[in-house]
């Protein structure tokens, strides 16, 4: 689904990514982890086109992604969320989601006057799809609530819902549980697993909560100082000395994957 080959990215004298290579298999959940400053978010930004790489190659479904703007990459089927989730606060949850579907007939000014029947039909179809997505992300009971009244965790669920309405093949989730209470973390984990198991989506996520990583990921990639230091199943990563050394020291090493969801 996604192949990152020998990617480098620097900012001035700081080497954020140094020869990073990995693959993401179709219909899998892959975790991208590492200590603060290890290059995780930079990697996300390079894949999604917000940063240009210095060298290396990125392939999506066998096609090389080269010199593309973020919106062009999104149109190819890569959707992403951000660490800070924002939404038009004076619009309801439902109205926010109605903004998300691609290529809506109503986006054309002349279509508003000459294709109103088609616009109504599309809106009805989108509303049916939105109901299903709201139930998936546990926001159905809040569908008429203003987005500005949602908690931080609920806004992240709303962001995930908007991404789903654009129907991406690959979803990049940037720290989806950061600042989220334990109950909503569980809702997020359930939603992410359903995306893989019921909708056939492929997911790459940056996450600091190691309990979440161990419970939902098929494979984990570990970065440290811009380099990949390990790759394997959550169990393999849990017992990898390089990973433990990168995160922790002393007797607390073995606690890395045993913190409870929502803990700091």
C-alpha cells in the first residue's frame, strides 16, 4: 500500500529523517513510534506532501509520489488527521461532516441554480452515509451539537469522521489519543479496528500511548533521532533492547508497554 524508501529530510543543520525505509501492508494497522523529536511527525508531513523530502522515494499503491501538493496526494487516496483537531465551531457535527465529501455538485456556483435536484439527491445520499459514520465514531447522539461544544477527544473523533467521508484508501492518524480521556480512547481504538476489519482501510498512526499500540497494531516501526531502529510486531518491539533504551532506562524499562490507556 505504502512504501517509503531511504527518505531524508533536514531543517538547516538538523537531520530530521536519515535514510528512513518501511512498508505499510494493505488492510493493516501500522504504528509509527519513537521518543519526542525522533522524526515521526516529519515523516507524516513528508508522506502527505506538507514537507518536501531532500531525497528518497515514496510509493503509494505502486505509484511514485513526486512533486505533489497535499491536496493532490489526498485526491489519490491518502487522508490524514492532525495532532490538533479543528472544526468550524458554529456548525453542528452533522454540518461539519457534510463539508467533507469530495466532488460535490453543490460546490459549483452555477450548479446551485441549474442542478438543484442533483444536489438534493447527493445530500440525501451523504446524510445516509454520515449516519453510519457517526455511529462508527460514537458521535451519533451529538450530531446536532455545535462543534465548538465538543471535548478535545470528541473533536478528534469528528476529524476522523470527516476523513472517512472523503473515502481514503490509506489513513494517517497523527497522535489520535493525545489529550483524550480513557473512555474516548477506547472508542477511538474500537473505531480504528472497525475501519480495518469492516471497511478494509489501511492505517498508519503516530501514537505515544504504548498500550494503544500494543492492542491495535499489526506492525510497529520505531524511529529515534531520525533513523529507523526497529520494526516488528508489538510483542517483538516490546522486547527490543534498542527500543527500550531509546525510551527508558533502569528498572522502569519493562513498563513501556504496560501503561493503562490515557495515562501520561
